[in-house]
C-alpha cells in the first residue's frame, strides 16, 4: 500500500510538472506571437501615417497647380 501511494504521488507530481511545462511553453509562444503582432501593427500604423503624409503633399500640389491654372486662364 505504501508503494502505491508513493507511486500515485510521483505520478501526480509528474503530471503536474508536465502541465506546468506545457503551460510555460504555451505562454512563451503566445508572448512571442503577441510581440510579433504588436510590431506588425506598429509598422502598419507607421506606413499608414507615411502614406497619409505623402497623399496630403500630393493633394496640396494638385491644389497649387489648379490655382495656377485658374490664375493663368483668368477663371
């Protein structure tokens, strides 16, 4: 009977250790995935801001050209 209790304790301890190891691995993988997703999101935001800035410059250039044409044609 003593051996079966010890075996059960060892078995339970081993199961607990395996569960903790699996959870630690999952937590590490999730953290890496989240860090990658955050970096990707930040990069996308930066690209969007750059795109917006250059679209604004293009729009201002078009407005200037339109104003120049209006001035030259006397509209």
